[in-house]
C-alpha cells in the first residue's frame, strides 16, 4: 500500500519558506499522492503551481488554496491545476499558462496572463499594466480571463488570441490607454464606453453579435459564481453596453517590414 497523503488536503505553513523550498515540498507531497493543498502565511513566494508535473502521471490535476500574497509568476507554465488565492497577487500570474484555472479574490499586478495559451483566469478586482501581453491560442486551446474592475495601460498589447473581458463592476470608467497596441488576434470585451483615443488605431471597436453574447454569458456566469460575495447578477451585467475590440489585421506592422 502506498504511504503518505492521498485524497485529503495537505496543509503547509509557508512562514519562512523560500520559494525553492516551498515548491520542492509541494512537489514531493504530490508525488506521494497529495491532491489538494492549503498554503497559509504565503508572502512573496514565486512560481507556486509551476513544478507540479511529473512525466507519466497523466497530468494529475491539483487544487491549491492560498492564504496570503503569492509572489510573481503564480501558475507559470501551469498544466491543469486549480488555484484560488484569498488575497492579492503580484506580477506575471499565469505566465505561459497551458491549462487550468486561477481565481483571485483581490487584484493582480502587471503582465497578467503573459503568453497565456490555455486555461482561465478570474480576477475579482483590478489589474495592472500590459495584461494579456502576447496572449495566444494554441491548437484547440482558447485562453480566457475575466477582470472584475478595470485595467491599466496597454491591455492586450501584441495579443494574438484568446478572450479578455473587463467588467468595470464599480462603474469607474475605463482609464487604460494604448489598448490593443500591436494586437493581431483574439478579442477584448469592455463593459461600458471607451473613447477611441484610448484604443490603438489598428483596432476596431464594434457592437456585439449573438455569438459574442454566448461567450460573455458563459464566462460572466463563471465569474459571478466564483465571487458570490460581490452580490452580482449575471443578467444585470449582460444588460449593460459592451464594446468589442478586434484587430484589423494579423500583421498590424507589416508595412514597416523590409520583406
């Protein structure tokens, strides 16, 4: 009989643990059979969720609950796990994420979802600069993220695929500039109005069609379900005006190339 943790949650107090030590401990426990982790007193440890893959284990899916503030690159290169953070997160969350789900009960820093190629990210509050930088689709994977409040500048910069939804649930009004700079794939949905001066000249703003509304319905429903404390109604949110942003070209800077 295999010894060690099996179906039960493994609790780890991260107080004083360095990034490498915490990651190594989680990996060892996963190999022994752990399937769910609760990490308490997390404070700046990076790359949580990154090394939790062992060749031949059929991409075992873990659940990770984090109490505290994880450091940069949470869930980087993640393959199928589910992470929920009771607090804020730093930069680079979901960097090159392959699959899985990250839910944050707070705000996120810069470059959220950078080069993300699959999976879903739900952020209750706002996000920093360059969210969805070079976000892309890979084979049959279409990454998606839903942001509860608003983003900073350069949202969707060089975005190559996927879906980004910014809900502005507090009705602050979108403050970001340079939205969609270099964007050559994917779609951004903004709840409310956005001035044309805020978006890149190579991006089109349009109203939504029936297919778009189906995408919104599915992802907004998941967002509302993840954050019941907000008391939001999917139906009320979807009654609002939305703007759809898409690139005009798959080579927005093609005329600048010498070939």
